[in-house]
C-alpha cells in the first residue's frame, strides 16, 4: 500500500512538472513594463524628452501594450508581436485600439501611435537590451526606455 502511494505521488508530480510548460517570461529581459524616456526623430535628429508624459510599453508573451498613464489623452493600444529570445529585432504584427474588453479589433493609425514612437506594424530593431535599459529603433525613430 505504501509503495502504491509513493509511486502515485511521484507520477502526479511528474505529470505536473511536464504538463505545465512555462510560458512566462517568454521574451527574456524584454518582458515587463518599460517607461518611454525619449524619442529621437531619425530625419531631424531632434530628441524629445517624454519622461513626464508617462508613456509605457508592456511586453508579455506575444502581446505588446502601449499606454498613456500621464493623462495626455494618447490612449492605449494593444498589439501582437513576434520575437525570438536573443534576436536583435522583433516584428509588430498589428496594433489596435484598446476598449474595456481588451483588443477592439480597430487598427490604430500612424498618427495615434506617433506619441509612442511607433508607426504601426513593422520591424523594430533592439539596439540595447539590459536589465533596466532598452533602446529600440524603427525606420523613423529611436526610443529610449527604463524598466519600471
């Protein structure tokens, strides 16, 4: 009886360990919440300090959320992105306006995403990715972040 109990518990533990694939954090150091500190326009080389606007990026699993917590009226947008841990870039597949239930399915415009340094779906180069610092580059902007 004791042997059956031992093997039963061992089997249960093995099923729990093998059956629960860890999905988080999937993106390594990039996962979590990042505060956008500055945006540099690649055409004019003009750098704008946006720290006081309290604009945040949140990476988790294959979701990216950009949000205005400073009350500037820029809104919140949810997107899907593709990233292989260790790559030097990721691809934003879509960016949609957020509603009370999450993703509204309504695509965000380039004008809506501009305050966050984004232009919409496309490739984003990871220039620097450290534990507390990240620099991203798109075709038009360079964005500097701190981990929050």
